[in-house]
C-alpha cells in the first residue's frame, strides 16, 4: 500500500498537472482582481461552508484537490489585493513580492539556521541591513522575521524583560518571574490590543500597566508620563490604529534613554514613515528607542504573513529567545532562530528582499507617499460630501461619521453590503466612527472617488 501511494505521489510531482493548474488559476485570479468585489457574497461564503463534510476514505489526488480548493474557497476570499478594501490595515501585494512568494513556496526553505537554508539566512542578512538603513536604526541593530506585529512586539518586550531583570542580577531564563524584581510598564491608553496581549503573555500583567492619557489624535500626553527609571518599559506607537497619530519620539525616547528605561515602538504600519522624505519627521527621535516592530505585509505590501522585530540590544533578544539542542549546528552563518520564538518557520525574508529590490529606496518613498496621498484625498472628498471628519490623516488612516451613531452604523452596513468598497467601524472618543485604512498600492484616485460616492449614496437612502 505504501509503495502504491509513493508511486502516485511521484507521478503527480513529475506530471506537474496540479502545479500547472494552480499557476494558471493564480494568474487568472490576479488578472480579474479589479472585477471582484472587496468582500465575498453570502452565497460564496455558504458554498465554502458546505465543504464541511467528513474526510473521504480515498483521496482524490493532487490536481483534483487543487481544483476543489479553488472552486470551494476562491469566491469566499476577501479582495484586499484590489483598490477598495479599507477595512483593516491590510496591505496589497506588490507584483515582485507575489512572484517571490510563489517561487520561495516552491523552494520551501526552513529558516531557523544557516545550516537549514543558507539562502534564507543570507536573504535575512541583506533584508535586515536594507531595512535598518531605511529606518535609520543604529549600527548593530538586529532583525527577526516573524508572522506579524503581534509576535514582533512580543519579541521586543521579551528582550526588554530579560535585560531589565539581568541588570538587577536576576537570571530570568533560570528563575522565571517568581520572586523576580518588579518591572514597570508605562503605556498610552490607546495602545494597540497586540501590545496589551504581549504584556499578558509575558507575565507582566495588565494591572501593572501605568496608563497615560492621550490627546485628540491618540498621542501619548508627554507631560503626563510618570518619571521613568531603569526598571521601566515605555510603550510608544508610530501610527495610532484609528487616528493615525505618532507619539513624540524626540522627547520621550530621549527621556527614556537618559533614565535607562527600555522603549519599544509599535510601528505596525507607521514605522514606514521613516522611509519617506515627506513623512519621516513623524518618526524623528525614534532611533533612540530600544526595540521596534512593524509589518512588511502592511505598508510595504508583501504577502501575508511577514512581521519584523528590530532590537538594538542583540545580546538581550538572543538571550530572551534562546534555543538549545545538541543536534543544532549553529555558528556557520546567520542563525535567525535567535531573533524569533520559532525554530521551524518559513523564509519570509525572500518576500521582503524582492519587494525592496523591486522598489529601491526611492520606490519605497513613493509607495508610502502614494498611500498617504490617497488617504488625504479620501478625507477631502468625504468631508466635501458632508460627513464629519473625526480625524484628519497624518499618515494613511482617517475616520469619519454621520450626525448620529445610529446613522453611522446604518450607512456603514449599507456600504459593506453594497460591494463598491469595504470599510470597518470603531469607537473613537465616545462616538461610533467609520475607519479607512489606505494600504494598497492598487488604490487609484478613481477608487477613492467611487468609494466616497458609495458612502454618500448610502446616507441618502437612509
């Protein structure tokens, strides 16, 4: 029986029929992105749900399985690759990054060690250097390629926890938190939920967070920040997820550095402001932080999933995310597992490398500016249409509302059901608002105008 299965698998691999079908359908999907709605219909979702049947005893083979996958699930996919999906900070995908992902998936490299993939290790080294240069990070900063900002924040704060305790003579890796000296955590009240999640996962406890009030755009109130010390983690953000505001890094990072505190900057989408001439003033002083986190699958428009953690204290992050095993052959080159929690992981750096090489420094600048320009256009046109602009974009995020929360919700639901564009809602300073995240290179001026018209028409019908 085993020989029969093996023979079938070899035949499927050598024939290439499944690969050819997947390649043809992938290309067809990309070519029809502009014609697809930003969110799937209920009928398409129901069709995917109908696939929840018992696993058959006899398999259908490679080509038929891929055909069934396309027929079952393609219609239920969210079209974030087009120009009218604004619901979350979901980036589009650059052509070079998409092609790189297809090629690297065929290579199927495991990226923890130089020994498991010299190619992946070298790609990480180059991507790390390019990103640190773009962001203006200090020499010696290291990067870890993880699934997203959630894990990148975790890594940065794990390094902070290890270093702050090590300074006090406490070996966290051996002793854990039981009986450990206290660590202070200072954060603005509008910290992203992933930051709070990392605090809980690391055992630091949300009850121990010293919350600081924020201004109208979600920026931390500098004057309200308590005195910092060498036992403190200060959490800042480059781009509030709703209002888009950037904290005052020039003041706060300098103050934290003088006090010996550890500063982590959550820059899931906003860190990329540092790579654009017209927006890098928003991140001035950020280079004085201790660690940073961002997503390549947001502003850089690489495929999912790809987050990056940066840490200027290489020894701290390597100690916090240590890995042991006599069978692990280390020291032959870059061993990326020391900058990430995972051992086995996909080689995300190929996507980043290809995206950056395809754009170049100037192209990254233009991409960031493009997203911000489209957000500014949306703000201008939605305001001209009579909506209340709750937060004018400082980067690529904006919010608006109708005269009442009830009307705002009704209009949002109507637009979501209409298929012209897709956005999400949020609570902002005591009112219900509609959030717009412009995060795809494919969003055109015409997409913005058509989307604003959809909101205006939905309001007229209420």
